[in-house]
């Protein structure tokens, strides 16, 4: 089977743990011929950099083609409207059996619709990664970009879709409210991860804890991402510092925006139990998650949460609707503010929270709902 992924609204980056990477790589492992069509940019140490046109075969077996955005007035509009040359020709040459468009918020969506019209036997799927928290946060963005332009693109594509995947309840609500999507083709299709065997997990956990230099009786916390204010890293560090008796180490990884550098650097230095590890690759992050006893994400959402569950790690989360509605398997410590975090750290210190039990529940949940082998298999039906 030939499977084409289109991610013109994303920045495909080798070595990341995003859906773009893991799903397409699983398709290739399953023996299918896979094409991923991306825009011409990627992440380097947490920053987006231009790459230019590219057509290459990745070590995973996935063929990656990067198409630069056409210039429309200026760079800002080009980035928002996302029009590329050569998409239709590329699809014709590849002749896919399945097309998975990761969102339909790009002007070149017409090329995909045209191809589907001419080849009705091809399965066409799309999904939505957009919600009220990560998009449309000013009047122009919401009322022009989303309610007019992107809405029109989704409406145009809808008659030709075989299924409309939503990653969470919040994203489903956004699609219904702002894009006018009917619910009859909607299907829950979460971000996932790779489920490790027992031997893989034990090896990564032992290796990771050895590299971190932690003692056997020390609890390991991991916090990661782009550490802006929305991640609530500052509140997290304050709450952790407020429980000095807790025999734990807090390892932080990711990129730090300039406006947070001084503040976070001071907080890292204040508590010797805290270590900032900098930017980590996907493989390094997976090892850290396996080494951890709890993954801490008390702020904005991140795909690392799903990977943490797949690494058998309990999680501390802010109660976003996306999480409370779809991801509560009894493996979550819910926190809304710094006081909540401090309370949970005290409960861990006193032994009233069983972190091993949380990890077991994460493993069960991930195996049932987040296994990319199962998610990939859905595309072959």
C-alpha cells in the first residue's frame, strides 16, 4: 500500500517524537511505501529554521519531500496561507492508496481535493490539532484566519473525506464550532507513542537513571518542552522548592525563551535537586521518560505527555478538557496552580501516592489507546 502524509502546517523534523514522525515511520515498518510532504522548515535546538526544497529517503524508509511556501504579499501571510507548488504533480507521481492530510489549513488543499475527485477509490483522512488554547488567540487570527479561510478549506474538503480524526474533545469542539464540521464522519484518533517491551523498558530505565546519576531510592521527575510562561515551569520549581524534604531529583529539558532565561536560571540554581539538561533528541527524551517516576506537565499541552504514558510513567497535568475527557486512566495527578503542585509533592513525600501504581495504570492506558501500531492499522482499513 502507498500512504501519503501531508503536513504543510507542521515542521517535519527527523528524530522528534511527534505524530508526523512516529505514525509515518510505523507505516514504513508495517511494509508500506510512505511519502511525507512537509513545508520547508524544521526545528533545530527548539528553533524553526528554513531548509529549502528537499526530496530525500530517510533512514526510517520514509520518503520526505519539503515544499517551500509560495510568497503571498509577505512572509507572515505566506506562513499563514501555506500555498505550495507541485503538490498535485507529486500526488499523481506517487499514486497513493491513502492520503492523510494533517489538518486542512493550507491553500493548496485544493490540489488534494482535485486528486481525490479524480481517484475516488483513494482513502482521504484529515485531523485537527487546533483548539482554543493553541490557536486563534487574537481577533484577526480567530475571525479571519480560522472562521473564514480555514473554515472554507475544511468545508470544501468535507464531502471528500472518508473520516475526520480529532485528537481530543477540545479539538473536536473547535472543529464543530469554528469550522462548521458535522460530527457524522468524526472519529477519536489521539496522538500516540511506541509501546516498549518489558526488556526495552527496563534497559532504558536502568541506563537512563545511571546516566542521570540518581540513587536507587530517589524519585525522578521530568519536565520538558518549550519553557515559556504557559508551561508554568516557574510555578513548578517554586512548588518543588517548597518541599525540601522530598527525596527527589527534578530534571528539566527543552528550550528556554529569552524572556524566561534569567528567571529560570536563577530558579535552577536555587535548588541543588534541580538539573537543567538543555535540548534533548527524541531518543534521549524517551530514555528520560523511562527513567522517570513522574512526568510533570502542569501547564500547556504537549505531545510528550502521550509519550510519557507509553514509557509507563505517571503524569502530573493541568486539567485541560482534552485530558480530563480522554486521558484519565487513574494515572494522573491533577493540578491547577502552585499550591496544588506543592500538595502533590508533599503527598509523594509522605508516601500517600503510589508512583509505581500510577506507572502501571499509564502502561495499561497507553497499550489500549495510544499504541501507534494500532493507530497506523486504522489507516489500512
